[in-house]
C-alpha cells in the first residue's frame, strides 16, 4: 500500500475509534478508502477494520455505506468460519445482516444471501437454534431459486435434528429430496422395507472391498446435494423412525454404487455395516469389512470433516463385536476433537457420549477420573447442550417419541438400579423396555451400541435373580436369562475378549439355578 494511502487509512480508523461515546460520521470516502486496500492488507487488518467501522455504523444513513460496512462484516465472518471461530463469526455476520436490512434482497441480493448463508452455518455450529430458525424465514421466502435455499434448508434440518424435532427434520428433508429427484417413502411397510433390502443387496453383488474403493467420484450436483440431506436425516431417523433410518442408508449406498463416491459415501458404508451387525443379520465379519471400506474411503478422499460420523458408527456400532472395547476409546476422543474443529457438534456430542459409555460400562475406568474427564469435555465444547436432568430428558424423549433415546435411558437406569441392588426397579425398567419394543415396529433394524450389549448381560443377571425366587413368573425370568446367554455365546464367538467372561458368569448362575453341578 502506498505511504499516502496507509496514512489516510490509519487516519480513517482513528477517526472512527477515537471516542466511543462521540463517534463522528463515517464518510463515504473513508469507507471506500478502506475497501480499496490491497487484498493482503485487508486480510491482515480485516477484524480491526470491521470492529472500528461497526463502532460508527449506527450513525450511517446512506444505504450504500451500510452495504459497504456489511461487506466488511461478511469478510470478517467468513474468515472466522475458516478458522473455526464460530462464536466470533456469529457476531460479525449478524452485524452485517442488521446493516443490510430487509430491502437488500432486491438491491444487494448476492451480499445478502452470502450473509444469511454464513450466519446460518455459524449459528448451527454454536447451537443457537432459536435464532437460526427465525433467521431461516427470510432466505426461504426471499431467495430467488430453490438452489439458493439449499444451504438454509441444510442448516435448518440439522438444527431440528439436534434439538429433538425429529419429525419436522424428516419431513423437511423428504420434501427437499423430492425436489432433487429422490423420493423417500415415509410409511415404511414390511413389503417396502424388504424390497429396499433386496435392492441394496443386488447393487452390492460381486463388488469387493477394492471395487468399492475404486468407484469413480460423484459429479452430479443434484445427487451430491441429495447425499447431504440423506446424511442429515440419519440421527433423526435413528432416534425416532428406525425402519426409515435403514431405508435412508440403503439409498445412500445405492446412489454411491450408481453415481460414484463422495465424502458422505464413507458414512453410508459405515451405517450399512452397522445394519449388517444389527440383530436382523448378526453378520459381524461383513460388517467389519464395510467399516474398513468406510475408513479407507475417508482417508482416500481426505475427508477429515466426516471423521466424527465415521468413527461414531465404525467404532461405536461395528468394531464392538470384533475388537477389544478399550481400543476404541482413543478413536472416539479423536472424533470429538475433530467434531469441534470442523463444526460437527452433533457427532462431537455422539462420540464423547460413546466414549464415556465405553469408559464407564465396558472398560472399568476409574469413576473419579471419568468424572473429571467428562467435566473437561463439557467445558471444551458441550456447555450449550447441558442443563437437563435425566427425568427431563426422558420426559422430552417420551413426548417427542424418540424411541432410541428412551431405550438408551431405560438401559442406563436399569444398569444403575441393578448395581445399587434395587432389583424391583431394575425389573420394572426391563418390562418398560419390552413394552417399548412391542410398540415400535422395526426397532431391531438399527445398529446397536455398547449400552445394548452391557444391559443384555445385566438383563440375564436380573432374570436369574428373579428366577431363583421360584415365583409364578419363574418361566418368564428364566427365558430372559436364556436369551441373554444365547446372545453372549454368539458375541463371545466373535470376540472372546469382550464377552467370554460375561458368558461364563451367566452360565454359572444358570447352572446354579438348575442345581447343575457344572455351577461348581
């Protein structure tokens, strides 16, 4: 920058910032001087420039000047998004939106759309869903074409999913997908379900691990966008509509085989692996293969931003049947860090929840150390998700029919009640979960987490406790124990490290119940 321009530039900044309480009117010449600086200079001083301009922005009356200062805020906000400084980005971007006003959709369409898109990105990451929802109304109403609304829809459905509004998230996603040429059935009958199973199996026939990794790159923009919205549906459908969750996964896999791979294809393969490992299939070897395809594809594409999603499924729902649970702890911790870095708060939360489930219920970690670790994670990035008691979460899940969350809470409560010796309460929550299964078609179609595996073991112990009382319900509780032993035997065959000790204990207690000398 020439010396004269530098002097004038510094003078302009001083005039704006000299007295916070008496800010002079910013002249159009000053703003134009600032905006005409070289890109390298503006890159260096963008935050200083934007901050000083914002101090006098309230005194601006000329619309053109407001647009120019809004442009400064946009540039600062976009740079902060690149640096993963999401809270700071919100401040600049919302300042820019305030400056342009409602009439800018006609006068400054591109600037306005970029401000709203960037602001919705930042608000989604920081978890300010009420502001995001209110903000989304403008671009959804004023954007000139469907394509210009897609980023807003994308962040809106993510916000709806993260805030537990699963039905609305699913409905909006299905609507967007239909406009992209992908029609997802919403009423999943048994016929539709098994027809989709047949289609995805047919699509994968004859394709080896290497064949899947060698698929061409997806280039169709509509299909790429459709994959993004199918990805957004995964948490919502997993939580409240398990049969649809499987349909979404099958569609993602089929689109990948037909149109090529993208970063989200790795998520699709991991979720398909989790489905293979579910109780409908119990195909742990092929599930592990799909998990490895997912991890290898993620590395091949350099898609580090999806690491939290791939790790949550591969290490939280697939490898639990094949590898020691302790080996997954570092993977979920890594995924938590990656989620914070790339703004994927949904799966940052998922991974650190899985981490502490493994730590507490599967790996025998020290409770004091685990509590300290959890507090650190909350301080680092989960503070805006906290504040709810267990009863409040259960009540919320009940009202919103979030079946998998209800199941997880029942499992956790049952575990704690058993460990505390409150066997009647443990039995009550076992019965409540059975009622949940009876009223939720397709519950078994989704992947299982360590909670399910551990509470299967606990259920066996609960069943044996009550069966030994030889009451009228002895046959019921004996059946519960036998089912748990059957599961443990199957899992121990796949990974003795995780399950053999639990199987031996259940078998010993069962022999004791039957007065069999093998108990001794």
